[in-house]
C-alpha cells in the first residue's frame, strides 16, 4: 500500500507534518483527511470567531496529491446580543449581513 504524508496548517499555525499513513485507496485518503481536519477544527475553533485550516497530502515522493481546507466565521447579527465578556475584535467591517435571515419569536 502507498504511503501518504499529511501536513496541516492554519491562519494561526505554520504548516506541520502530522502523520505518515499507509492507505489503500484515494477514498481512504479522503476519509483520513476528514478525520484529521475534524480533530484540528476542535482545537482551532475553541474560543475563536474565525479560523482557516488546510491539509496537504503528499505521496511517498513528496508530490501533492490531495488538498482539503475549511474556513469558519461567526457573526453576531445584532450587536446588542453580542457578549461583552469576550476580548478582542468580534466583527469586521464588510462582513456578511445576516440581519435579513433572523427570525423573531
């Protein structure tokens, strides 16, 4: 079975090698990538309003064969409902306007 090298990176962490895995098929690569990204998401999203994470999979010769990524953003539609106990900036100008999708009651 071929060897695959998995490397992770994010907007907060430089790219790091996380695993070398022997996998039997391209589908197995996708499944392993999903598992690794889900684990990374739990760590990266804790306490953050925004995060971007990516994964690069290389074959035994070091050639990229698969790339996967995700981005997360949360926005308080009503600034009055935003918690006042969180430090740091919470919203960026030009962010998505979600006020029209709010439901009252």
